């Protein structure tokens, strides 16, 4: 007779689907790195402004303008990171927070059309994939 059959598992049991786990881990790495990069850029915004002005011939960018874009982007990536942590816990508000960050990214894309659309595309794709699990969120 097996005595360990009724012994509870030391690992916590969760109701998070495997694909949701992969999506959350990807979003943590992706948005965590972007948040770290943009915060670093915000801290060194004077150097970033000088580098942009040195290598672009379109116009002169101001430190305030570059800081504003870096600051808004940092907030957006922090919101996405917060939303993905809530989604990891299978909380419905996480989808809303993540959706707000995707909306902010789209607005930033419209305001600054020279920026790459890949960041907005990844955020929108992740939001759609997270939204597939809307009924399972609490």
C-alpha cells in the first residue's frame, strides 16, 4: 500500500493555462527590459537627446521633448508589466491595465509617427491573446 498517495503536493496548484503562463513570462521579459531601457534613457535624457540630434538630420529635438516621450513610454511599459503580473494571478483587472498600456502605445504611435509600430503590434497581439482567457479571469 502506498502511504504517499494522500500526501499533499508541496507545489501550489493553480488554474492558469500553460499558454497563459508562457504569455505572462514573455511579457515580463519583454516589458521588463523595455521599462529598464526607457527608465535608463530618461535618467540620461541629455545624452540621448545629443545622440539623436547628432545622428538625425531632420530637426533638432529638445531635451524636454525626448524626456516626455521616454517618460510616457516608461509609464506605458510599467503599466503593461503590472497588467501582466495581475494576469499571472488570473485577475481580470490585469487585462484592463494591460489594455490601457496597449492603447497608450497606439496613441504614442499616432503622436510620434516616426516610431516603430512593432512595439504597438506586440502589445496588441498580447492583449488579444490575453483576452482569449477573459472568462477564466477572476
